[in-house]
């Protein structure tokens, strides 16, 4: 009887241990910034370091409207958001941002990785030049402003658009 009880207890302990090892790791809480210990030293949410983009009453420029299917681009609306400029790829893959990640983020952006805006509530937007034809033809580029403000908190004005859970701000006035 003692041996049977001991065997059952041992089996229960082993099952609990295995279940704990196989439990999925918790994802960060929705609406939170990954690795908040990686701090920003330039700009604040109350006093952004700089402003990017032009405010416009219309969501899309004429070149974007003309490029839309039947001259009708996807829905978008003008917005202004304050957040940290991040290297989109390193933030999603590694959670890196802030001053300690600034030089890596600058290199990534200069070499074609997408630029992101990380807001105080943890929302992440991809930033892109708004003007369709100049963007397509290489006349506008977000790399310079993205690299210059990497790891800084800035204000960004543009057109918000989203598809399938992806969110973007298309920024007017990003020149080469």
C-alpha cells in the first residue's frame, strides 16, 4: 500500500513538473511596450523631440489617389501620433528599442529594414512615405529621418491605414 501510494505521488509530481516545463511562455500583456527597461533619452511623450510629416485635411495626395484601383485608394484617415522611432524588425523579433539600440536600429533602417513608431500604449505602426509615385520612383525616402530619430520620441502626422491587423502611418513630406 505504501509503495503504491508513493508510486502515485511520484507520478503526479512528474506530471506536474513536465506540464510546467511544456507550458508556453507568457507573451507580453497586450498594449505594453516590450522591454521597458530599454529607455529613451531624447524626447518625451509630453514634449516630443521633433515632428515628422505634414498635417493634411485629405488622407491621400493626388498621386496616391490616381494610383488607386479605379482611382480609389484604400480607406485612411489623417492622424498625429507620438511615439518612439524603432527599427520594426528588431523590435518585433528581439524587443529592442531605446538609446541602447539606437546605432543598430540606424544601421538596420539604412539597409532597408522597415521603420516603426512605438506609441506609449504599445501600439506599433509601420512608417512609410505617403506620396505613391515619388515613393515608387525613389523620389522620397524615410531612411534619413528614420535613422536621424532612431530611439527618439517624436510626433508623426500622416494617414493611418490598416489591413488584416497591420497598421501603418503614411507620412507626407519625407524627402531624400
